[in-house]
C-alpha cells in the first residue's frame, strides 16, 4: 500500500469511524450526575475504528 492509499484509509477511518460526539456529550452529562457511570464515558470515547484495528 502506497503513501497515498494509506493517507486515504486513515482519512476515511478518522471521518467515518471516529467517536460519536453526541454519545460523548450524553455520557458526560450522565457522569456529572452520577460518577458511577464512568463506564459509559469510557465506551463513548472509544472510536469505532478501534474494533477494526484489534
């Protein structure tokens, strides 16, 4: 894979498989009300491409 192809793949992953910012906002709100909700925040901040690269 050439440098241009790698760049395209990384760009695609960062745009289409990044974190869901709305889920992060909701998880932060939930965490602010109840600090025991930290697992939701941890899950929300994991980008979707994480599972692809395991």
